[in-house]
C-alpha cells in the first residue's frame, strides 16, 4: 500500500502525518498521482512520521510514499502531489478502497 501523508509547512523541518494507506492505482485514479510528481529530494523521509496534525491552512503538501513492494513500474520514493490536502481528504471520504 502507498502511504498518503499530509505535511505542514510552517515548521522547519516540516512535520507530517499519515492520513491513509491506499493502493497505488487508487492514488493514480483519485489523487492524480503522476510519475513526474516524484521528489528528487530525500528530505521527505526526515519530515514525515509525526503525530496527527489538526487540519489547518498550515497543512500544505500531500506526499505519497511508494514502497519497493508497491512500485511495480514506478520508482520507489516520495511523490509531492498537485492536489490540496482538503481535496485529498474529500477524495478519501468520497471513495472507498477499491
């Protein structure tokens, strides 16, 4: 399963928490995950993993972590999405795991 992280921008380093686990295919279909969203920086590994944050305007980034097991034809790593945290939460609420 790919991990969907919401990351807050106002702290340095940024803090984030795992919002959900979904299949890579779900992230592609519902969150518009694309190969070019892959982040070359390894900073996300240092940033994510904190306690759940309250949803606020400081929650800026949606990061999908693709593991070696999930990758298939994709490169494992962290993908920074163009979708907003608010839209991500709506997609998670609207669409159940397929």
